[in-house]
C-alpha cells in the first residue's frame, strides 16, 4: 500500500480539502482530537526506520499535541484519543456520535 486518500465529511461549512499521505505507509498511532461538539482533527504517527514520525494535523488547529488544553475564550476543553495499531492492522474507517447523557435513557 503506497498511499491513502481521505476527503472531508461532517460539517457543511468545512474548509478542508481532501488530503493524501504518500511518504509513509506503516501507521502505528492515530490521534483523534475532539471536544463536546465532535472531532476537530486527526493526526497519524508512522513507524519508519525504528522511529516514530508524525504526520501533519488534518482539520482544525485547536489544542496542543498530547495535552488537554482549555481555550478560555470559547470555554472548550480539547482532548485527544490515541489508538495504537499493530503492524498487521489497518484503518478501514472512522465514525462516532455524540449525545446528551441527560436525554438518552441508556445513560441513566
């Protein structure tokens, strides 16, 4: 596998374009940055010659790497979810949902 291509989905007002990772192929980690309103950005870490190489961050550039960041102006808390992949595992999709825990009975 030499490259993968992903296009923007979700918000209708998204300014992002589709993008392609060509340089590295062995994804070792996926960083998913999100807040109370959904996924803000995604970033990949690749295994390359015994080291880890980070891709650029795709999506909104809010928050900092590997930290919980509070944005005082908007009162959002930005966090990330790290997914580690084994050498024989591949990403085939990414999806999610959000809801109000107070309004959904499964959380009672």
